[in-house]
C-alpha cells in the first residue's frame, strides 16, 4: 500500500521546516492506514524533546531548527514508508503511527540522542516518548487525535525523569490516572465541562410487550480516557459528597429530555432516577424535586425515584418522612437492589414504597439454583400481596425472561431487551417501539 498517494502532495499537508506531514494530514493518513491494516497491531507514539524551549532561547532559532530537522531526517531514513508514518505536530512534538513489531522505542530514543549529540550543542538534550498501543476495539471509534492525547498523557508521566524515557498508556496507567480523577475538584470540573451525560435503559412488560418506563444511568465520558465505569466513580462520589450534585444533574437531564419530547409531540414513558443516600441529608430534597418538575412543566408521574437500602440504614425517620412526602407529591418510589443488603425486608416493612426492584444477583443464579427460582417466585407474590409493582433487573437470556414472565405482572430490565442507550438511540428506540406497538397511551401533549 502506498499511503502517501492518498493525499495530493500540496504544501498544506506538510510542515514547511521538516517536510514531514503536519498533524492535520497525519490524522487523515493514519486513519486511512489503520483502516487498511486492521490485522496489524499499531501504536501512536509521541516524541518530545526536553528543554527545547530553553535551547531556542539560549541559542539561535537555527539551532532549534537544526534539532527538529535532524529528528525529522532520522524518521525519514528509518520509518518503513509502507507501514509507518510520522509528522511534526506542534513545536517539538513528533507523532508516529507504527506497527508494534517495527517499534523499538529504546533504539529510537538512543539513536536520536546520538544524532543530536553529534551536532555538538552545548546543552544536554534528551528525547522522551509516550506510546499508545491501539486497542483494536477503538478502531474507527476513537479519533487519532485522541489516541495522540493518550500517548501525550503517558509522556507527561516520564518527562523530566532521567531513568525512564518512555511510558505506555495501558490499562494500568489508565486506571492510575482515573484514580487520580476521583477528587471532588476534578469531578466538579468534569461536570462543568459536560463530561457527564445520561444513558437510558428501557424497562419492559414482557406479557404486554410494552415499554413501561426507563432508568436514567449516569455516564462519564472523559475526553481522553473515554468511558469511565459508574462502578468506579459512583462510590468515589458517594465518599466525597459530590454525588449530591451529580444526582441533581441527572434528574435535571431526565426532566429536560421529557420536556423536549413533549414539546416535540412525542410519546414518553416515566423515567426512573437514582437517589443516593446522601441526598436524604438535604431537607430541601422534596422541594428540589417538585421545583424541578415544575421548572420543566412536567407531572410527577413522569419521574420515578429509586432509593436503596443504604438510605434506610442512615436515618429511618427522616427517610420515612421524605418518602411519604414524595408520594404525597405524586412521585412513585421504588426500592432499588431489593435483596442485596441486610435489611431489605425491614425497609419493605417500614417504608412507604410503590415498587420493588429485585437485585440482579438473583437472576444471575436462576439457571444454577432451584432456590433462587423459588425465592423469585415468592418475592413476586410478596409484592402482589402488598399491592406493589415489581421490576426484575439484569435479565439477559430468553430463559430468564420466560421464567420471570411466568411469575406474574413483572416488569423486566436487562440486556435481553436493551442495554442502557445514549439519549439519541433511546429516543429512536422509543419512537420505533411505541410506533410498532401502535401504543400511544403514554403520549402526553
Ligand atoms: P443500579 O441502579 O442497580 O443500575 C442498574 C445497573 O445494572 C446499571 O449499571 C445497568 O447498566 C446494569 N444492567 C442493566 N441490565 C443489565 C443486565 O442485563 N446485565 C448486567 N450485567 N447489567 C445490567 P451501571 O449503569 O453501570 O450503574 C451501576 C450502578 O451505579 C447503578 O446500579 C447505581 O447504583 C449507580 N448509578 C448509576 N447511575 C447513577 C446515578 O445517576 N446516581 C446514582 N446515585 N447512582 C447511579
Ligand atoms: Ca437504580
Ligand atoms: Ca438496581
């Protein structure tokens, strides 16, 4: 493959000093290259020259230029033009797109150091590198510019150190960096920068084959690290108190979505939102929720509230009071993760609740355990006796779906029907589903 032919050789694609691609052209070329070489493991490598700015300041510009040209010449001479490409990005940053079996980073750094030393500049100049080994699952999804960002993050880890001259952005480094993001100030910044968004997971009535509601689930899409799992950041947000702000953001996003669909004359189903236990320390919680519903001119049935057992163990009287207030305002209250903790039955006994959501740990074991089947059956009966609704979470297989559907009027949430969807996909799903069903019973204008 001659990838250089894909772009016309006009000046606008090349860096005038070094003759290498500029970053814009590099992103385009690398995208094409990766598309054509799906079976090869590639890396995006970012190379940076230490103290380049000082060299430019101390010596003449020509010295800096000479270093850059020497570096570029090395790449021109050594990169295999059939499989690899390089560019000069900004200032003293070079980027390579190179197959793993052609990448010998220690040799590159060593050779470059040597070439620069042979220029006899009386300043110690070192090269540092950050490498992003491209995950095949990211191909076609993650733009090259973001892969470059990842390699740069790896580079920042080693820049200025004398022992280590390169680092890989791999899952270990990603996890470490994500750990560091869990401080409240970083989370607040992420919220301001709109890195959080909601996904929606439809909930079904399998007997009637209708969508009965959806759950709003928060997602953190970091500009460099990509999607960060709620299993990771929710516990951190609960520890440092940020969850209160985050939950309120999610509730508002859910209301905003409902309002927009109503304005567009489209049908809606109620959206369930999660209320972390820390919310119950704010006395203004019921007021906040009803003012939100008012702000978006919604009715309270359009928002459902999911509460877990951990809220119950904190301050029972206060919780009882609040849940009663929610219900008197017209909100539906669901008990989330039923059966997962120690006091699920106590909570059921004491608290005013409308619906039970059975924790997915039960359904997980349905195929393996007769006992689980019996427990599920009794939980459904229990809910029916108590005149409560019931949702079974985590339904992934036909077998699980059929068993749960055989138990009674049970709603189902799980990958079998749908994964949590980005807003746009959720809307397309809802439109299609309600259209096919001809079910416009939820349409409210
Ligand atoms: P949850 O409230 O029990 O939410 C259901 C979780 O189960 C979601 O995980 C959902 O993606 C996942 N799930 C749904 N169906 C299936 C299935 O068939 N199989 C499997 N394996 N998983 C399924 P997610 O989105 O990762 O959220 C995890 C937890 O994080 C949530 O559990 C909830 O406790 C918390 N969370 C998510 N969003 C929010 C939020 O906005 N506020 C608060 N306070 N917590 C949230
Ligand atoms: Ca939930
Ligand atoms: Ca749950």
